[in-house]
C-alpha cells in the first residue's frame, strides 16, 4: 500500500513539475524585446551555472579540506549537518551539465524527471526520519513508565535494539544517544547507558564521559549493570504511511498527551530487562 501511495505522489509531483517546467521553458512570442531575449539567453547559458557552481563548490569544500574533516551522511542522521556547504554548488554544477549536454527540446522532460525523483525521495526520506524519531519517543516513554526494579536500581544500562529495522535506513543507535535519553529521564538517579556493541564498561573506558556529562563524583557505573533488549509486541505493521499521518496530525494539531499516546500505541515497544 505504501508503495502505491508514493507512486501516486510521484505522479502528482511529476505532473505539477512538468506544467511548471514547461511554462518556464515556453518560448516568448514574436513581440518580445531584444533585451528580454538577451537576458533569457544568459539565464539558459550553461557556462554561467558551471562557473558559479564550481566557485560555490570550492568555497563549500574548503572548510572541510582545511579542518581535515570530511562530511558524512551515514549511520548518524545528525551527520547530515556536515554536508550543508556542498549542495548549492553541486546543484548548479548538475544544472550546468544538463544544459551543456542535453538538447534544448529535451530539457523540460529531463528536468521534470530529476526534480520529481528528488522531491519524492526527499519526502520518503523525511517519512523515515520521522518514524525513527517517533520510535525513540516511544522508547523514552516506555522507560519512563517502567516499574521494573532492576531498571530503577541499575547504574549502567546496555541497550540491544532487536527492532533496528524500524530505524531510519536501518541505522545503529549509538550509545551516546541512549545516554542522552537516560540522563534526561533519570535526572535524580543518574545512570550510564551504552549499547551491546563496542564499548567495554570499565572506569578507564568511561572516564571521558564523566568529563563531558554531569555525573556525581561518587557515581560508580559498575555497581549494577542491566541489559535491555528493545522489541515490540505482536500486532499490525508499524511503518506505514497511515500511521505516519495519524501521528503527524496529532503532532501538529493535538496536545502532547494524545501525541505521545498515539506513538506508544502504534510502536508497542517492549523492554526485556535482565541483570
């Protein structure tokens, strides 16, 4: 069903984009002024886009080169912020290249296809990001409401996400993200949090966290370590456009209580807690 919805969205966006693009590329009548023709010719010249795109791309790339830190977009969604300096220049380079190699009569169709694909996949991408964020809210609400004594008395929580497929692009949630949840939930009862991948829980390995995060001086993360498997109860499919729209409607027009309740009802998060 979701594929059909996005296919329909693709057709609608394509139709609107084609009409808009066709209007932009429509030739003026014989009554157009010479200055208008010259301006139009300048607007359509590929060299101006290539030059401007090259300059902007270089200026966007320069900070990464000088700092030695390349932009990345994988694993951690917040890493997308690291690529913000490049799209403007690269988009002008793409446009200039299209104008250079595509015959003029084919430009409206090619531009329509590219823009339609871009807009449809962008909406799909944000749909995935939204559902990822809602899943994390469901997890936080579940942790808040849990009455499990092992969870309450634990000093370190080790999370194992058994439903990683619900995450945006099947991403791994890093220990720092879980730690942020736990520090917010248990402000008066501090706990350390990590995942079952990688970090060895010992005082030496955790020393950097005690510098960055506000743990008490006498806090001992090794006092009681608890493992948490994140799963869901059986029920209807979770990642659907219908569920997304239901949650989005309450996020925009509803109150906070109804919004979080709808999320927890849809995601049905189950915590398997063991010492």
